[in-house]
C-alpha cells in the first residue's frame, strides 16, 4: 500500500459537488435524471421514496422506490428532469419522515439519497455522483457521518500503525457532516474514534480498498447500542459494501446485598475491580462480540458464571446482585441511542440492583412516571423527559408506595442518556446513582 497522502484539495468546492449539489441517475439519456435510495437507518429499516413535480398545481407524489431495506441501496429510478419535492417515508406509511422541497434534478445526472437515524431522529443526506475522477494514483473520499455516535475523528493508516503515532485525516466530524479528502489509492485500515480520544475506539476496519482514480463515499452509520459505528463504502454510481463492527461494549454494576469487593473480567479484561455495592461503571470496555467467558469473584470467593453472548454493536451492563439463592448476575442490553428532539430532550432508565429490598421499583422524573414495576436484577426501557436544570428524581417502592430516594436540582443535558442505578436497601443504606451514559 502506498503510505503517502495528498493533502485535502478544495474541500469546500468538493463538498458542494459531492453533497450539496443534487444529481440523479439512470440510463444517461437526455431529459431524464435518476435517483436511488440508501437506507442506513436503525429506526426505519424499510424506506420508500416518493417524488412530486413542483410544476404540478396540486402535489402528486408517486413512488420511485419502495421497501428499501436496512443497509441496502436501491436500483436507480429514472425520472424526468426538473424540480421536485421528495418525500422519504417508512415503508407502507403515507406520512413523510422527511421532505426535501425544490430539488433540481438535471438531465443525465446521478444522485444517491441516504436515509439514516434512530426512531424519531430520521434525517437525509445527498450524494452527487457525477464528480470528475481523481488523478492517476489517487482517490477521492467523502466521509459522511450518518451515525448518532457524536463527533468523531477518522484515521486511514496501514494495518499496523498505532493511533498514538498517527494523525486523523478528518477531525471532529459531527452527525450529518461531510468532509472530503484526496488520498493515495490503495488499501487502508479505517479507524474511527470519539473526537480527541484514541482510547475511545468506535470502529476498526482491517482493510478498505480505494481503487485508482475512483470517487467514493465512506459512510459512518449507527449500531444498536448507539455508540459504536459501522462503516459502508459506496463508490460513485457503484455497489455498496458494508463493514459492520465485530465488537461490543460492556460495563459492570454491583447491587449485591452484602459484600465489599467484587471483581469481574470479560475475556480477561477487567470491568469491575474491588468494587463495592452501588458502583456502576462510568465507562464501557470494548470487547470482541460473541459468546464470551466471564469471571466473577465476591470477597475472595469465585462465583460460576456461564458464557454471556454480546451482539456486535451493542452496549451492555453486567449487573451483579443477590437473592435468597445467593449471588446472581444479569447481562442487560443498554439502548444508548439519542432522544428525539435533541435540543430539548433527555432519556432516563432505571436499573434495579436493590438486593437488600427485593421489591420492584418505580421511577419518577419531575413527578412524571419514567418506569414502574422494575424488578430486581432488571432495567427499564428509556423514558424521555425535558432537559434542563433543577430536575427532581424520585424512586418509589412499587409494592408499598414508600419513597426510597429523592434527588433534587439534578441537571439533565439535552441529548443526554442516563441510568438511575439503585442498590442497597434492607439493613444497608439506599444507594442511588444517576449515571450519564452519553
């Protein structure tokens, strides 16, 4: 592989050509433009695209493609050149998830529309596919952040370079953002990190090939957990190749009734070290997905734990708790996807580790019910609330209606995701921790 890079060239101009300008695709005949749809939306796994010519007095939307499945790009649909309003719909639903008005589809042009986002956060980005080829020995790459993983940095290196010895080719690219560069053609290892933190690895693709003189879109897309990233390569007017992550993230939490030192490893990696009751990991540990061996030790005594299965792209909490039968464990899948209305909403779930009590729990945020009847050793689904300061969180014993914990003046950040972890009870003090997960 050639290891030298050409600096980004005329990024603003290339952005305009690659993303902002609209194109279509088809058979190249005069008077037609053609479009296709790429679906990388985790929230809407089957999409339709409708178009209405703006020359019509009354909008008349007709289907251009229907039932485009997740991680699939449709065939091109030929459409008469002109100005259109486009609607992106969930398959079989008449209302629009998003509308692009006054789209100018020119003769013999080519455009891919990308639909992405979780439920309630659908968005689109356009890729113009009529760029001039790169010079011999080089390739053009437009990196599009179609994920909800937050701002990220992107590295293109050889297979063995340590990230601490490399520089990001693209830095701090936000959701929906695009950055275009020109690099030497060849094979690259593609790595994505949370901006500025080489320890926060979100994607690691061993080899992506950029062919000589080619023009490519490299899409970063969401995973089920919300924080790891999948990668897709779409050459101009070409076929889609996906590189889905093979990793997952896991953390530990301690909710046992008695005990002072809990140690947990996953495939040899420590996720809890001498942790006491009420501890919940502030960070997740990256592991290879699959059926993984866990070791658990409570106050020097080993506890047998069967292998746990972690799905690629998932976030998990490994909860250690107890009941009359002794130490128990639960592997809980964490949904860390963003709330709808990012500017004004946050999401909160409750994790019940109150082994000293044993009763189900109810969660209130500003006197609104977020969860009810959350049994010991489980977590609720996420509930959405208005973000802001001076919030009150109350935890109530669902069985007795007794208030177990009240926290006031709490801040819930816009677009934040939180876990209210409850431990203790009985002869132990009630322990409640509001952990921000993203």
